[in-house]
C-alpha cells in the first residue's frame, strides 16, 4: 500500500521578496519522510486571499494532507485563517477555548489580551486546535489541512503536535554514492538501473569542487534490501 501523500503551502510576501529564507519546508520534509508520508508538492503564495484560497482548495483535493505555514499572527496581513475558512466555506470567529489559552498566557506574562492578539483566537467552525507549547497561540486543523505559524521554532513545535495524529506508512530510506564523473558519463548506467529498480527513486545531483566534476547519486525507497542491491550493482558497474 502506498504511503500517504502531503503538500505544503508556504504563505507570505516576505518569502517571495527574498527578505526571509524559508526553513520550514526543509524541516517538514525530513519529519514526514521519517513518518512515512510522501511530501509531493510545495507551493509558495503571496499574502493574497484569492491565491491562498485557490491553492488550499487545489492541494486539499489532490493530497491526503496539506501543511500551511505563515499568516496566523495578530497583524492585518495575517489572513490565512480567514482564507482557510473561505476555502472550506465555513464561518470563522473567536473561539472560547483558543481565547482561554491566550488569556491565561498573557495574564501570566503581564500583557494585555488586546484586539490584535485576540485575532489569533479566531478559528474556523469545525476545526481542531493544534497545540503550540512555544508561544501558546494555536494552529488548527480543518479537514485535511493543518494550519501552522511561519516562525520556524513554533512551526516545528506544531508539526510535533500534529504528526502523532496522522497515520503514516513506510519510512523513506536513502543511500548516497559520491562519484567523481560527469553526469553524461554515468547517465546510461543510471537509466538502466532505474528501469530495473522501478520501485526506487534514483536521483543524480551534480557538483563541482576544486575544478573537478562529480555527482551524488541518491537512491531512495522503503525497502532497505532493495536499496542495498541497487547500490551494490551501481558501484560494480561504475567500477568503484
């Protein structure tokens, strides 16, 4: 049985402008790989409501799980929660359980739960909260869409809260062979290997270092013995 599939939707003008480098995709991909969920697509959209709604609907229809990052804070440009509600055609408002979490947090810190901060308690109808042990303000899951903060430390904590609720498949395993030859020299061997081991993913990633050309050949799959066999054959055929 194939592994569940996932997509990620990264939301924010700051990513597309180059002001902020996204670290969440790298983290999520690694965690999903270990959990046996195949991350199959990543999209980045601006802080535009129509673009967010369209992307959420398309990804939700195409994959078992969708993870979003960004746009659930207290400022005017944090519109993700409203867009998720629109994508699922449901209402959104301040919810008592989310408000209680924020009220307790800001009371302990001596800060005011003002109108801006209360925006983070606005949750679409029918959603379940995602725990946030870092800064309390929750994410939420609606349908198959898991809505999380963009701040990497908070995003990572929310992923840790969500993954135990998701049924995974076989963890993806990988091995890498470093070859000091050009891609053109090894391409025929790799093509034949990929045809023989069609249940594995075989990728070739070239590099140049100190004037020398080479490639890292990465073989990925869920069955370790198959990867071992493919890697052994590759090394033998390349006479390594």
